[in-house]
C-alpha cells in the first residue's frame, strides 16, 4: 500500500472511537466522495462519515455561520479563499483534483441543439448554475471565451445568456433539469455526466482552448471536531487510490 494510504488507514483506525467525521463538499463531488467513503468504510467498518453536498457558496456560508464540519472541499479557489481569509481553515489547502465543463442536452433533443453555436439561437431554454456557484461562473467564462473564437461573434455570450431560463444553486440541479427535459441545454462539469445521467443526455464538447480547467481545493477546518480523522480523510483522497476513484468519476488529475 502507498505510504499515504497506510497513514490514512492508521489515522482512521485511531479515530473510529470518535463519531461522525463531517465533510462539506461541492455537489459535483457527490458520486466520487460517496465511492471514496464506501471504500474507507469497507476498510474500517467502524468509521462514520457524514457528507454534506451543496454549492460551494452555500457550504462556505454554512461554515461561516458556525456549522460543525471537519473538511471543506470547494469547486473553486474563490470560496476556499473566503473561508480561509475568515479564519476557518486550519491547514494550507491542497489541490484535490481538477475539472472541466461540457454542454449537455436531453437525449431526445427536441430543440435540435447540435453544436455550441446553437446555444445562442432564440428560444433555446438554457439552464446554468448561478453566477456565485463555481460552475456558473466558469460557464459564463466559457461563453466569453467562445465570443473571441472565429465563427461565434463578439455578441455570442450575451445572446446565449438571454436564453437562460433558470440559475440553479448547484451544478447537479442543472444536470437534473436537462436530464428530465425541463431545459434544452445546460453547462455542467464532465464529472456530472454520471453513468446514471449519460444514457439520458447528449454531450457537446467545449474546445480545450475555450474551456475552463477548474482546480478543487480541499482543507481541514480550524474548528473541526475530529482533526485527526479530517486529516486522514484528506490524505486518503490525495493518495493514489483516492485519486483513481476521483479520476474514474470524470475528474482530471490534480497536477
């Protein structure tokens, strides 16, 4: 076993008498962290982990309001910096993984959205994460990037944004609305196109030059009730086995 995995195992074993490690994590980490948690529980059946998945902005607000949590994994550096600058981070944040964006449309695609240019077509019902949500901010940056690409035009971003019918509080809600056909298109992370969703949506890839590569920082919180268990969870997520779980769920390597 890799040293990081050995360290994490020993720390978890030492901390299993303490109940309830609490991990606050960006909604896009849901499947990957649940899988990681299941793996850790199989290794140590006495381990208790509670995940709170939501938009990074919601989690940051909850932490600043005094919510009891041990670990914070954000979908961008902005919200981690806000929590850190407010004095709630115990250790220097580490980059957990990276992510990138993709456009999805319902499998039936009744609006006939076939390419990125179609997002600007009048009448398209587009759903994005809200601007304060990392995925929403990144999506808007992608649209601006595309506005500088030949064939799109400088007014591409405002024309697309005029088609937004809903701004969601987290990126998983965007994926759900598109999957259910409640929107003609949405912009989500590649990791949000899970096996459960993939059969019900179509992907339209965003060129690398115009895409956003989003780093996900993770950190132990200063008021963590379970400091050692929190450090152990982070070590496990950063170790090769944890990184394989994350990459299997659509994330890019951390470096």
